[in-house]
């Protein structure tokens, strides 16, 4: 699905810095989560009356000419959740417990570029891939784990290895765009429609600092863009319609108020 070309890139000899990942403290989340929900709802309700007067969203989005992406978008899990054995389900719940949820300041924080490529970075990438797989997701950004490093991992084909992109930069996007429902491990139970380019070219580095160019299409392009959004502090709620955003925030607040189960099936990154 994607073509990767690698060449010798910068590596190793950079200024010294702490071996410990930069993180957003857990206590910062505890005091801000409820406020984030209320502020988001207040914003949407204050401007709800503007929707009738605004241009219809569909009018500003180019029509998709290809087959609907939903038809080619696989489930994040190869078997129904009900069929998961208790051990596998417990593993998934443990992984999801490590993922920062909506309202956490880390999710609105722009990640910092990686300058040091060492064993600590490679261990971080390995851990991210393991958590993503255990959570049955298809993508994960470092900020979703509270680490403000510009690193993402993804796997859209079950038989493929985990791909890691360090310091990813979008170089080009195709003109054709397509809407599709997207989920997110940080927004449990939420699916909203997001319009994205169908083709994308990204420049990045691997865990050793080697330069990479990834040309992706379809689901892979969508997942990469989704994860780069995370590294820029952008969520799918920022890219959907105001109405879907408002409904999603309400659903999240109700789920949290009821102590709802975080485990949900479907495509999530």
C-alpha cells in the first residue's frame, strides 16, 4: 500500500538531553478533565444557533469519486469482542488504561521533535507498538501516552510489522478527499466522520535516525494523518461537524458519569 525509500540521514551526534521522556503529569489531567468537558459543551451550545445560518458543510467539501473508504476499512480487531477470552480482554483493558483520554492536556499539546536517536527512543517505540497491539488499535501517537515526543506507530495490515515514524512531516497530499468514520483510542465509543486526502506523502525518520519517505493511500494514509494530527494536538473532534462534535462530547461525558466500559470494538487510532 505504501512505498518506503530510505537513505542515510542524521544520526546520534546531537546535544545531550535527559534520558527520561518528557511527559505531561497525570495530576494535571485530574484537575482539568471536567473543565475540558464543560468548556467544550459550552462552546458548542453557545454557537449552535449559527449552524442554520452557516454554509452546509457538504458544500465546502469536494465530492469523493472513488468507492467509499468504509468498504475497505478493516476492523481493528480480527474477531468480535464478545469472542475474546478473558485473558485477552484483560490485556486489552490494561493497555487502554495507559492511553490518555479526552480532556487530558497531553492530547492538546504539540509534540517536540526528536533530536536524540538512542536505545531509549527505540524502547519507547517498541513499547508504543506493544500497547497499540494489546489495545487492538491500528495507530498510536506518543502524546496519547502522555509523552510529548514527535513519534507515532501504526499497523493497518495484520501480517505487516509495526511501522514507526519519528518527526513526521506531510510533504504532499492529493487533491482527492474522502469522508469516513474514524474512532480513537483516546475517545472510547466515539465515531465521527472526517474528510481527509486519499493520498499522502510523508517525510520522517526511523528509530535509528535514518530518513524515510512514505507514500500512502487509503486507510494507511488516513491513519498516518490521524496520528500526525495527534502530534499537533488536533483530535478528530476538531475535524468533524459541530453537531457531531457536540454529540460526541455529550456521549463521552455520559459514559464517564456512568463509569462506562472503555473497551469498544472498531477501527481506532
